[in-house]
């Protein structure tokens, strides 16, 4: 699973973290050239500890069990996972094994495969052009440069999305958000929570409503944790309360992230997103999705073509590892659902705000020069 260590984010090593501490910078992922350090999101908010990951198998395992999560962040982590594997064995075979291992970790978020394939292409090109005695160095060097470039691009995308989204939602003083879309989900300040943070900095935000985001409570555990660190006023809701709150006018907009955007604009995101989109439409509330262009999959025709990850039913049957149902209760656990493009008011990317969201507008966005 990787070695637990206590790094820049650390609180008490015994797990007695201080949730009342002053907000501080949050680093979900860092790479020192030899080891990938990842803040273990499965133990948040009770404990801040990092995992030291040293090969592609350890990175893939951390992604699969959600120690590393969030579409853009798992893409960056997987890119570094290829680098780690090549540093151990600088061969074409190791490159191919690393790519296969990492892509299989989680199927729905397109960022993972996109990032791994970029590193694969860069390493393969370097391998083809290198002198025989320089092949190993060329493979590792090219993979490292590409992974660092992806990381930097996603951080820049976060800043751009924050600004564009804050411009779009400058009149919505109260927001509702689902799952976790901050620095724990994407490099920089995140995606949707980056917009929230920017609105707060501009003095254009009064309050955030946060869904608990069952079954693993990413909203309760992670979004509330991030908003606390940022000093942003927020209130936690059970998922089933959100529709009623929107109907009563408790939020001026819904803002959340995405794990894959199909070519026609359909969006796969944390399960429960589709229900929120329907509730927002019924309440006449803008429904805004925030995600970098790396999350758009032009090769996926519609949302019906997106593979929806089904996770272990014990995540539904249990809370914090404790069974909540009688033995042998059957459970379904789709991790995502698909929201049709027509229910989405706008997609905020680092390049532009896309509205209306459809095949033509997405194609134009991707065709425009970055």
C-alpha cells in the first residue's frame, strides 16, 4: 500500500489531529524525483499522513482504494507512477507494464489514461531516438519531463478555472456542492472548489452547502475539511436533503466537478450528480460543472458509452468499516452516474466557459488553440 510517513501536512502521528487548527496550505501530492508522496485520503480528516509510493503497482493500488482520488489528481499521480517504474527498470517492457497496471486502476475518469498515455508517448519517442547506450536515461528523462509538465498544466488549469468560474458565478452568494473537488482532487486549488475559494477571496461568497456524498462521505470528510482550512463558512447536508434545499431557494447555484465529459457534453461524476441536476432544473437554479480539458473525452460519443465503475458493496453496507445492515444484504455501488448535457448550464474549463454544452461547442473548444 506504500509506506505511511508524516510530511508537510502532518498533524499528530497518533491520529489525534486538531480540526480546530488554523487553515494552512494543503499538498495532496508531491514528487521528489525518487518517491511520490500522497496524502492518504482514506484517513482524512482524522489524520493527515502521507504514503510513500515507489513503483507503479503501489501508485495503482493507492488510486484504486481512493487514497489518491479526484480525476485530475489521479492523472498526475499515474503519470509519476510510470516514472517510478522506469526508474526501477528502464526498459520498454517496464513501460508497457506500468501503463497497463495504472490504466486498470480506475475506469471512469479519463484523466488517468490520458496522462499515462502522454507519458508513454513521450518515453517511446525518446527511446526511438536515443543512441543504444543512452536508452535508459532517455526513457526516464522523457517520462519525468512529461509527468512534470502534466502536473504544471493542471495547476495552471486550476487557477484559470477559478477565475473564469468566479466571473460566471459572481452573483450567486450561496452555493451547493457535491463530493470533493478541491486540492484533494486536483493540483492547485482544485476544480469546483477552486471557484468557491476564488469567490471567497473576492468577497462574493456568503455560504456553501455541502452534501455528505455517500457512501464514502467525500463531502463530509474531505470538502468540509478543505473549506474549514480555507476559512469558508459551510453547512453539511445529508444527500437526500439537497433537492429540498434547492427548491426552497437556499442556493443560488450548484457547482461540482466531473470525471469524464463525453463528446456530446454528457458528464460522468460522483453518483448523485444526476439527481442534483434534475433538482436544480426543477428549481430554476444554474447547474455548473468545472473541469479541465483533460477530462473531456472526444473519443467517447455519449454518456451511454462511459464505463461506470461499480465498487465493493461493503462501501454501502458499512460506515467507517462498521456493518449497518443484516448479514447477506445485497448492495449495488455504482461510483458515478451520467448527467445529460441538456441539464448542465455551463462547463467551466481552463480555456473558456462552454454554454450551451453540446457536441458542437465542445468540438470548438478542443479545436481552439490553448
